């Protein structure tokens, strides 16, 4: 599912008409029909409903006029308002305005705030308000009449369902950051592809429920590799829906090595190991400092364990390097970092093993902190995939910026780092970002505030390791996105069943089988 800019959508619409011969008027007609169908699905007794349609002067207003005409043809009597003069309406929107006038239902012109104050009393008992004021072309804050209408919409019609066409009026389509007042919609019916403002916080909060509607743009236009931002969905994982072959053994599902744990942080390594097992990996080994190994070994009988030399503070020592490299022989994937600690020798160990191994490698937590100030040494390669899984603070340390900058520029930060370092970035947080070396970006909408709990990142690391180890589950990137999506979906299922407040990291594993079943079904 693509997430596109306003310019990309305009280009798709242009090519739909110029290359494929699909009239732009037909695209507008389809858009209005999709909005009407969405309203009909949500309002049981539409026949007696009071419906107001607020139309701007552009194509968004034209979509609203199609909704109005279709309602009229079905015997309804919507209140239709045009916020502007007839002569300011052009193109396909003008043709739809002329049709409304021809059938004897011209919109009421609203040119001033006093006009609106006078006319909006018709909608005092409105059941539905259709917001067709402004579309995806907005780049600056609204003012004057439009500002007054937008700011008062929710309070003026408290009992109405507000349905925005394409984007809530007042939102900049290409940005997550507000530029001024915007409509607070209950439902946004958007066309062809998602827009950035509907996906990323805080602007996404204005969209309400989002319905993506097909208006007839040729599918191949959406499949262009230049359109590189995607929303992860269950349909992206066809290999995950296939049953395992009956003639297999544990070696077919990968051998995972997790290096983690230290004095006081053994639980992180345990959770990562358990997650790799629950992800379906055939064999999982946890290598940890000798002092905490008994705790890890006693926690989970299915885990194999290896002892590493330790520092005086209970972390992995520098001279554990050679034994650790031997332990990696025959393994499928390495995950390093959960609970490792921050001893300088441990950091040196991490940087050395990441540089020397040829295995696909997931680096998390203290493993990432080892590269703070050494990010140039953090590189992938053609022979393997390197995945880093930072939260905003860890990402900030890697690029030597503050977390506020990361949160304000999440997609760009992840994409730029992935491309510059030839690796995969999983930037955790609300709407986790997966960025690939080719600059493509995948956004995970699954997840909830209940997952803001200690250990959730360790679970994610283990899930990624366990799923990357299983090559039958799709391409490297598909497996990575699958792990991220399963993590968020299991958390959502857990929050629904036991509540966000009581959710802990191991509950994500508890509900992982439900998440798998959701994808398969």
C-alpha cells in the first residue's frame, strides 16, 4: 500500500488521462461515488438524514458536488454550499457545478463569514457534514472565511459525522506537521494512495478513520519503483501464509545466535532468545557473560547457551572475541546488543564482531550504543544484510543530533542513514519506520502505547532474528517487514485483550500466535 505525495498523485492522474485515456471527469465521478458509498455504509437511515456538503472552488469541491448530485438523484435533499464565486470554479469542478445548476440544485454561495453564520443554521441538526473545502494542494495555513469555517466545524455540528474528502481541509498532504487549523474528521475517504498527513503524527489524528478508495487509476502507475514509500499490510506476506512443508527438520528454519546480557540485564537476552524461538527459528543459542549464563539457561529449556569471558562489571570482555567467532560457525543470523551493558571493552567487542562476521546481523540497544561516535564503521555489504533497530534516542546518538530532531524527521533520518550506510534501519516508535539501502521506506501502523514498556525492543530483536533466519518466508526485506508487523500486531491484540496499561513485553510473545493467524487468514 503506497504512501504518496501530492505531486505524485497529480502525476498519476495526469498519466491516467494522457497515457491511458481515462477522462479526468470520470476520476472525479468515481471519487464522489466512493465517498457516497462510504457514507451509505455508515449511516443506517440515510433517507431521513440531514446532510451538509461544503464545497471549495477546486477539484476537492468538485468531488463534493458529485456527492451532492448522486444524493439528489437518489431522492435526498442535501444542503450544498459553495465557498466562492461561480466564476472561480474551473475545469472538471466547473462542469459538475454546471450540472448541479442544470438539474435545479445550485449550491448556496458563501462569500463572507456573515453568509456562513446565516446559512449554517440549516445544518443545526446535521447527521453528516461532507468536508470538500480543500484538497491536497494546500501548502500554507488557511485564513479568512475558510479558517472561520474550519475552526468552528466541530463545535457547530457536534452531532454530525464529519467526512473529509481525500484529506481533512487545512492539512498539508505531504507533511506530518500542522501548518494551521484543520478539520477534525471522523472519516477521511482518500483516493488512489495514502497521503503522508494521514499516516504520520500528529496530523494523522485529524483524519479519523481512513478509507483508501480506488477511483480507477491504472494499477501499473502505482507500481513504479519511484514510488518508494509503503504502508505495511498483511497482503505483503504471501510466503507467510503458506504452510510449512511436512518433510522438514529444525535445520531448515535457521540457526540464530544472540549475543546479549550482562550483570543486571540478563532478562533482555532471555526475551530476545524466547522471541527468536517463538518466531519459528529452528535452533537458538544465547551467548552471554559467564556470570549470568545460569540465569539464562534456567529461564528457557529450549534455548542453547554459550559462556563468554566477562569484564569486572559483568559485561562481555574484549578477549571473548575469538571464542565468539567460533560460536558463529554454522549459524544463520546474529543478533547482538540486548542487555550487553556499556563497558568500553564490550563496545570494542561489538564493533569488532560486527566488522568481522559475514552473517546477517541485527544490532540493537547497547550494540548500537557501541557505534555512537563510530557510525562510519556501521556498514552493511553486498554479502549480508545489516539491520539496526534504534529508538529515537539511540538514533540521535548515532547521527549526533537530539531526539527531538529525530522525531520531527523520522522518515528522512531513517532513509538517509540506510542509504548512506548500505543497511536496514528499523526506527522504532509510533509508526515504526523500516528503511532499506535502496531508499525505499515501509511504515508499520501496528502497535500501541502499551508497548512502551521495558523489553519490547528485545522482543523485536529476537523476532527479527528468528524470521530473518527462515529464508522460506520471502525476501530479506519481506522477512524484516513481517517481523516488525507481527511485533506490532501481537501488541495490538494483547492491548485489546488485557489493556494497554497491563501489557508487558512478554505479552507480545503470548499473543504472537494470534498475530500469525491473523496474517494467514
